[in-house]
């Protein structure tokens, strides 16, 4: 059975009479309903059902105007996925679980990139990665006394947990204490440093930040 699609243009044409009588099985698009409410047009679905046409076809009482294209597409999709049938089912996406990581238990490993000078110990521990389905990554980082240069090819936020974190270079020698938050935009050339020891959280975007390192 074909579906009659009532568009906003048809509602506008019925504005003079203030009423539009359509078949009982007609599909009135959301835009047509909105226009009817604005213009005070009453849509009554009491007419005879549409005559049979080719299986799966959707017709209208008037040619579709360019402005109603999205309205028509919405109606077709609604018909196929809704009670109109068509054999299609809306896909379902499994929701990933909430993940909790403890800064006391996160495993830490030696920072694998060049930069830190001899005698300065830098360790990191990733706790959220692209494998978790996240668009960003997060982890913990610890520094012993000293500083080293780093250019970010990604965006990063740092949240100080312990000690004193100092960012030089483009950061302008800013000093962060526990609870303080840094935002370092992509392209910044900074130095990470501390006068004694510090531990902080880093959150990077995108999650595959290591792929951005040239």
C-alpha cells in the first residue's frame, strides 16, 4: 500500500480554507505539522485510504519542492524504519562501560621518548586509550628534579596531583600546584619541569596522540 506524504507546501496551499482533509493512512511530515500550527490550518485524516501502487513506493499529492527535500527524506526513512515496514531495523550500538582508574594503582613505565636529561626520571602510565573507544586519552606522569623540552602535536590538559609542575617555553614559566589545571594547545613548544618531584594527570586529544609525533 502506498503512503501519501503531506508536505509543508500542501499545508500552505490550504491556508485560505483553513483546513486540509487527507487520507487516513497519509504520512504528515513534522515540518508540515509545524507549518499547520503556525498558519492555523487544521489537518483532518478522514479521507479514503490511498489506492495501491507498486510495493514499497511512497507518493505525494503534489510534486516535492526543493525546500521540502529533507522533509521528504525524513518521511521516507520514518516509513521504512517505523510501522510502515520495509524490513529494515535500526542498528543498535553497544554502550561501553564506565571505566575507573586509581592513581595509586596505575602501573608506570619509563618515558620512551628522548628529551629528559641524564639523572631525571620521567615515567608515564596510560589508563584511557583509543582501545577504550574514547576520542581522547588519559594517564599519569611523574617527574623527578629537572626539566626537558617537548613540542605538542596534539592538545593536552594537565591536572597536578602532587608536588610542583613547572611549564616553561611557550607556557611562560607557569607553576602548578595540586588541584591546578594546565591547558597546552597543539603546536606549543614547552618544557616540563619540577624543583623536586611531581605527579600529574594528562588528558590528550586525539587519543592516538603518539601517532601525531613526527
